[in-house]
C-alpha cells in the first residue's frame, strides 16, 4: 500500500485533510511508530519504506494502524502545545490556549484506550491495565536437596 494513501487516510481521520495542522514529517513519524506498535501487539510483520507499507495490511489492521498513528499525532501535538499554551488579554479581548494541553491529552488517552480494546478483541487477551502480565515468563520450581528443613523448629 502506498504511504501517501496511508497518510491521506490518517489526515482525514485527524480532521486535517488539507495538511494545515500536521506536517508531512509528523505524519510519517506517527505512521512509523504505529507500524512498530502494531507489529509488537499483533505479531505482524509490516515494514515501512520511503514510499510504501508492505505487505498490504488487511482492512482491520489498517484501521488499527491508523488509530495508533492518530494517537501518536495527538501525543506530538500535546507535547508542542505544552510550550505554547499562553493566556493573555488586551482590552476586552482575551485569548486562552492553556487548555490545549489537556484537550490533546484527553484525545491521546481516548485513542489509546480504543486501540487497546480493539487489540484485546483481536488477540483474545484481557484488557485490564490493573494487572501486570509480563510475557515470556515461566515459573521456576526449586526442589529441596537435603533432609534439613530450615523452617522446622529444633527442640
């Protein structure tokens, strides 16, 4: 799939079809990070080159990729708006951009929550952030090798 098509869909989802809010470099970076995240979460092997995403993703994988990329864009905008959030007043006119950071943060959080729900539905894993479930761990069973029991009280 052509990268320009992926970016065009991303811009449409982000409400920026003409490219005035998000630059080309931001969109490319957001897509690259989304591909990495999708590969880790679903075990896929998508690769991003300068011009295309290969192999062509299924429609549901593409939607998930776009959701992750949109969340990445919101995170980038949250970071930049943290330094530009100003409030000033001149006469009877007032400009307040201090709430931009929290708005971008809420969008970022909502998008990632939606992403995690879809990943959980696709993989069958439980989506519960309160339980830590590291992957790849297996229990280690130790056997006692002597007759001496250190927990037994001597009389």
